C-alpha cells in the first residue's frame, strides 16, 4: 500500500552503526562524529539551558496552525534587532523543526520550477528532490573549486520544460561549513529576487559563523516582493534540538499557504515547545547565546582542524557550522573508514551521502573519499580520545 524509500543519509549511517554495534550513536560511551546536534549543556559565557517550562490550562489547547503569536513575534523581533530585517510576525510560520519547513516549500512549488542546488549539500535535499520528483540542476561545488562556487555559478537557466528557478542552499553549508556572506550574500539575494527566481536559504547554522553571524534577511528590503524563504530553527543556535521547533520567514502570501498546509497536514506545533522557544529568544539571552556559540565552536573548529590535518587529512572546511569536511588518502573511502570506526563505537558521515549527483543505485562517486566530521556534540575533554581513535584507524 505504501511507497518505500530509504532513510536520509545521516539516519542511514545511524542505522548502520546500530546494526554493527547494538548501540545508538550519541549514547554515553559512543563517539557521535556523524551526528548533527550541538551540545545541550551550558557553554562558557552562555546562558543557562532550560530545565522546565511553565504552562497553564490554555496552553493545553490546540496550537494555532501558523504558530503561537508570542513565538512568531519573538522570531521576527530577533531578525529585526540582529539584522535590521523588515519583517513582522505575519512573515513567520512555525514548523516542527527546520526539515518540515523545507519539505513544505519544495512540496508546494508550482509546476515548471527548476530547483538549483550545489553539487555538495545537506543530505536530505537529495532525498526530497527524488521523493517529490522535482527537476533540478547542479551548481559546481567540488574539490576543484574547494567547494566554493563563484558568483557566476549561480547564473542558472531553468531546466528544459520549466520557466522558473528556486535556489536550495544551506548557509553556512552543511557539510562543508563554507558560508556566503556580506557582499556575496547580498548579490545572491539580488539575483534570486528577480522575476521568475526564488531561493530557499537554510540558515540552521547561522550562529556558528566566524567572526559573526549572518542572515540573508539583512539584505532583503521587502520580503513581500520576493519568493525568498529563510528557514531557521531552535535546534542548533539555541541548543535545543529536542524541542523540534523551526520556522520559515517569507512573504505574507506564502505564510498563508503554510498556515493552510498546517491546518490539514500538521495540526500546528506543540504549544509547550513554542513557549520554551519564545523564552529562549528573549533579546538579552539570545545575544549572549550567539556570542557564546560563536566563541566556543570557533575554538573547537580550530582545535580539530589542527588535529585532523596532523593525521594527513586534507581539509576543505569553511568558517561556519560545526563540521570538518575532509578528504581521505587515495584508495580509502568514507564507508571503509566507518567500517573501521564502528569497532571503536565511533562513526562519521561518508561524503557520498552529501553528493547531489549520486545515482539511486549507488556506484562510484566524486565524493567517496570525502567525509564529514562533527564536533558539535563533543566536549573539549573528548579531544585526546577522539584523536587517538582516528589515529589508530588512519
């Protein structure tokens, strides 16, 4: 009765790890280098993490389809204060995490729209493009350009039989950490604000960019005049992945579509999670969180950069996210590395799962020697043990 499809890349790795070890990656004693979650403990200089939420009888009622007013206003106020964004609560729709927002945007694209995506990108983008049977074109992102497309690489023509283009882009990029910012980001926003153009910019790792955070909303004077969708979440920057709170900032006409979708396909998002997320976005608290996240994970990025390079790995990592993007020596692969790591209760994300050009049936690919190493869940105390395991398998 149901159409079958595989899990997205990160979960494919988690399930393989569980089959090999009988454990869930992230449990105590495991080394979750394939995982895309941050530490959920207080960072040096950062605000305390929540350990309770207060609610009353009214909060046990159904949530609003597009999100509770307090959270939508808190999100809009955050972007106004941080980036001077010209947005209100009416430009915000709340989802149960960032991925449901991305799914909804892609699912409701008008027929005749091409999705332009970098050749190296966040693993579920590949699954969504296949599942939704969307026409797509690839933007060059490979070792030859160090996974850093140039401005003209984004001059994408619609695929045959289509007339519009939507850019699908994580920024900073997952898995590479490469970020588009400043004038380059302003130029990208301008290109995809034109007639027949749009962009879905996934800013999950917004806080994890050195020397400071960046958002496309800084460069959008009137979002109602565009088809640009900026997706964020409490998962990474606010360090609460278990809340499952994400959002999309977009034109009011698009938020209305998301409201209607939620009314039939989602039923809204937990009011208790929304209460907690709204508290985390209190202005003074979120300023402190941004500074602490940037400083702590920036130091971790530099520390692991030195360590991984000392093992003979070639790094292509940018200045954002909490991953290192590395290339193995000839005749090795990310999948082969995992087979060796599993015996140490450790695992990485094989690069082939970030390859937007890969074939469903598998086979050799250009990213087979690449892998993504996550330092997001790692405490500073784990470093020496991490390096010892990697040294033993490399």
